[in-house]
């Protein structure tokens, strides 16, 4: 919240702001019968005044208003209407200079959820903050902040009545650059949440988070050798006290230790998700994960969105926050369009049954909405993830995921519930490289990562990572202690064998295990590569790779790969890249062998000064002991620019998968017929199998730049999909945008 409050303080002095008004109409038909229609009208006004009072004191006044009207009619001609009216004035005072600053502010938002504004549909949000920041040169920074917020309505008795106070301290430091590197960040917050209308009428949250990084690098042997040492860690402690008025069940948010994501893995049950911390940072801004409507839908489906929590507390639902109003989304409210999994190790996943999916508006002023995915039963695990098997419904484009939360239901048998947890992650690394001659280089690398939850002490964990360099044992025997170790070793050499040939060889081993003996994996890989560039217009790289994988000291699989990549410039503006890949894999668990052969190529050319094109192709064949599959695809993209004011492009793609052929073609026009008018039109057609499914999409917009500070936009879209039924979607919108 503090980031949102302080962001406008950088505005220029004087009065500025914007006004926008947009109207949208959309209709959906199935087999000629209307199934859904909607009309929306949205108006926004924002004013900002920022003026100095003295050389070190200034004030800022903001005013935001929003008028939103929506009318939706379904296939049974049942019409639902929605109205939102809001006004939000705010005042900030800022005192300071580059070394320090003191600011305080107040804002009040009045919101009505009906066309007629009265106390029956009125809600009020009051927010106050004060912030002191000290940033001395070459010394640690210090920030103290107090935030208070209250939400209430005017019904008798009240349906909304809650408040919170948050006290926070932040300090950061970064040692000036040199051979020795050191930096840290410390955050502490103490929050009191009052919710007198619920079973848990008061919650106290006490959180600490500290991150540090220490490193040293140097050179020796007449600068022919260098080395670097690094040690970093993150310690987090969370304590929550809940006060309940009577016995019963309480829904609690589980403390997140990490956010994760992976797009479209080959097998969602056997995949390791990549860390993505902005999924749990409570900022509610886009993480780049788009689950919005698009054609083809596969572009925005199969996002694996995960969270790491303590396995001690059960989880019975996941919240997926997005940045658009999805209350009318019929697609992702369907439980068959989501999959949910749990895991103890972020490598093998077990599917969870879903009970229901609902949508909730959290804060429509700041565009915070969520999908609530409830499980059929509660589960205990370290990792949970959701996979969207479909996109949101038509009209809901660019729906970006902002946060993920895990929640569970606890039994309140006492007047006070206490939940405390801590976690500590560390990484220790060493790198060195030697250059005995100008043509020969050796490199060594070692890293160890240790992730602890509910450890006895930080000292034990720090000593533990040192012990785990040489051993696999754990000293901490606390019942709920969980620790995971990941170690990596590698050695490599690069030899300039000839002026036209470079040879490199790399050996690497990775290990991962935990104290619960639930995970124990290892892998050995060997990579021999040859690179040559005999002439400036031709280069090639050949790699021979072998990888052996182990689970609990038993070999689980072996993979052998050969990769050949050739890059060439055939003519002055004609370039080609070709990749040839062969992979052979054997699984000891299933005693099966699979082989994959691939050829990928790209050809791009500047045919004339105004005409350019790109051609890509892919051919692959996969064979196992009992099955075989073939896949081929090719695509062409051509761009024609007859002048600076017009751009015309066309595309064609054909795909064949085991005899099932799909094609897609389209054309795009972007044109400025007048200096103040921009025209854009796009047509896309596709025929795909199995099905068959035929899809046609037409999109276009016109922008009229009335003045330097105002523009008018007209947007139209039409899509038609024919499979076992015919579905048509129309959408028209117009908007006026003014800035001053």
C-alpha cells in the first residue's frame, strides 16, 4: 500500500490529470441463438495538484472518481445490472531533502454499488499513513512507517466493519563496489487486524524478514586465474495470534515461503517449477502470466502456478488473484477447466479433486479480483499448484495473474490461536577459472543450497550448511523441522584446438535430498562440444551429451543426445539456422526406450528494401517400444512496408501431427492515412484437427488523435468458431481519453 501512496509524489508541479470514458457492447451466439450480451459504460476522472509550500515542504492533492454501469443478458433473457460509483480524495504532505524525508497522508474512498447513491449501498474506506525515511550517504538506510485503514458500511446492523494498523521498519545497505561485496535488507512489521463481525475478531501478525549477500572475488597468477566466493541467505519468521469469540472453524491464510511457475510442461505430474517470487509479494501487479481469452486458446493455457507452504498445516483451497473483473467468466468457473496438484518435493505431483470454483471481487477500485478454488478435502503438503486448462471467457483478454495464496480451515477450540513458523534459505558457492595459456581454460564450480523450515536456531542452520558440504547428515531433530539440500559440482575446459576449431568438455553432478527421506535424487551429465567458424558466413556447433539420473541411489534413467547447429549467411541479407537433434532415453523403472529425432530450421531474408520474410520449419519423430509419433510444421511470415505510414504483413502456418493437419493464415494492415488517424485491421483464419474446428477472427481499431492531449478510439472484433456447434462473438467499443 505504501508504494501506491508514494508513487504519485514524483508528479510534476501544478495541476495535471486525465479523463477517460469507454463504452463496450458484446454479443455471443450459438447456432444462431443469442446466449449472452453485455453493455458497459465506464468513466474515470483523476486530478492531481502538487505544489511547494517552502523549499523543503510541499503538498499533494489527488481526486479520483469512477462511474461504472454494466448490463448483462443471458440466454433466458434474464438481465442483471451492476453499478459502481466512487469518489476518492487524498492529501499528502512531504517534508525532506535527498538525505531524509517525512511524509504523511490521508485518503477517503466513498463507494456506492447502485445507481442511486444512498447509505443502503454505501461503503467507506479510510486510510492514513506516516513515513520517515533516512538515506545517509555510504551508510545504511532506515525507513519507519505507520499505516492505518478502516472499512465500514452504513447498514444496521453493519455487514462490513474492519480495521487494521501496520507498523513497519526497513533497513538496507550495499557496500560500495570493490573486491568485497556485502549487502543486506531487513524488514519488520507488526500488524493488528480488527474484524469484530467474524469469529476471529482480532488478529496480530508479527513478521520479520532479512536477506544478506556476502561475496569476495580476486585474481592471481598474473591475472591468468580468478576466483569468487559467495554466501547469501534469507531468514523469515512469522507469528500470528488470532482471538476468537467462540469455538468453531476459522479460515486462515498459510504463510508462503515461495512462489513458482512453469508454462506448458510436457507432463504436469513430472515437472519442477521455476521460482517466481512476485507471485507472493502482496503487491497485486501483473506477473506476466496471462490466462485471458485468445485464439488459439493454447497460447494462454497450461500455466502451472505454485506456492510453497509448511506441510504442518492443511490446505483446502487456493486463491488465484487477477487484475480484471472475472465475475462474469463462465469458462474458469468450471471445475473441469482447472487441475490442482500437491507435492512434497516440487518434482513429482499428485492430483487433487476440486469441489468448486468461484470468483470474488476483492477491490474493484484497484482492480484486484480472484478465483477461489476449493478442494474436495484438505491436504498436507509442501507444494501446491493449479493448472488452467482453458482461458477466461470471451471479452476477458489480457487477464494477468498477480498473486497466489493457500488457505486452510482450522478448529478454534480456545480463545486464542497461535501459529508460528520460520524458514532459512542459504546458498554457498565457489567459482574459479584458470588460463595456463591463451588457448586453454579450466573452470571449477561448486554450489550448495540449504532450505530449512522450523529449525531450532539460525546458528544450527549456518553450521549445518557447512557440514553438508562434506556429509548428508542433519543435526536438528525437531519434530516439524524440514530441510532440503541441493548440491552442484562442475568442471569444464575450453581448448582452442585450431584457429577454426574450439573444443569444450564439461562434467556436472547435481544432488538433492532432505531430512525426511522423501527426496533423494542425483544426476551426472557429460557434455563434449566442438565449435567451428571456418569463414565469417558459416559456423557450426556439435554437442554430445550423456545424462544419468538416480533416485535413492538406484539409476532411474539414461539420456544420450547429439545436437548439431549450423548458422550461415547464404547471401547479403539471407540468413539460415538449422538444428539437428537426436535423443535416446532409457527408463530403468519401466524398462522402456524412447528415441527422438528432430530437425528445426529458420530462414530470414530482406528480399527488397520494402519486403522481408521469415520461413521456419520443424520435423520430429518420437519412437518408443510400443508407440511412434510424427510431427511436422512450417510457417511463413512476410512483411511489406511501402512507406513510413503503412505496414502490411501476412502469415501462413501448417501443422501435421500423426496425420492430423491444421492450417492457419492471416493478414494485418497498420496504416496512418492522415497524421492524426491510425487504422489497424487484422484477419485470421484457421482449420484444425481433430474436430475439425474452423475459426475466423477479425479485429480492427481506429485511433483519432484529436489534439496532443486527447484521442478517440473505436475497436471492433468478430470471431466465429465452427465444430460440433457454431459460436459467434461480436464486440464493439469506443473510448475517449483526455490528458491535461
